[in-house]
C-alpha cells in the first residue's frame, strides 16, 4: 500500500490528529476538538472544529465523508459529502454536521465526527470544441439508462 506524507499542526489543545482505526481502513477518523459538548438540533447544521491544520502535497486532496454509524443510528451526516480540502488550504479543518434525525444530538469533545480519505487529483485540460463524439446514450440523463 502506498503512502503519502501529510504534515499536521495542532491549533487547539483539544485536537486529536486523524488516525486510521484498522490496517486496511480507507479513511482516517476526524475528532471534535471541543471544550464542551455542542447541541445539534434536528434540521440544524453546525461547524465542528477538528483543532488542526494540515499540508497536503500537490496533486492530492482530502475528502471529508460522513461516518456510517452516526448517519445510520442518529441521522447525523455532512451536508456537502464528500467535502474537499484542497492541497493549498492551511486553515483549521472543520466538519459541517447536519442532523437529519428527529432528536437532539450531542456532539461530545473528542467524538469521531467524520472520516477523511486522501486521494490523488488529476488536473483537466479545458478544450472547447464545436462538436462532441457521439455515444449510444447521447444526451439522455436522470434515469434514462434504467429502463
């Protein structure tokens, strides 16, 4: 398995650096860097600080994704899943959580609130053309292939 070096800087005394929970895990858990619990009422969105900033190498991004346990048990997920952290971002990593459940949810200090997957990124060359190559699907979309 290939690795990539990522530098992390703690910016809060409550920060826990991301970590893989198992040897074959794709994502590292992100923890809430909170001094005290934060209420997340149904339908509300809160930005949860992780207490660190990081430096990704050029050609990589970090995708922030929901934790399946929070989503399936409590309806707590990310409104922009997956969220992208670009290689040139140096601010604090924050996780926007939304409560799609029916009950108040408490985000506790140190709680695992999301996961982060590091991915390679390709840059696209933008080329404007008069016509596009034809395909069997053509312009059909929004369920057109599910007949």
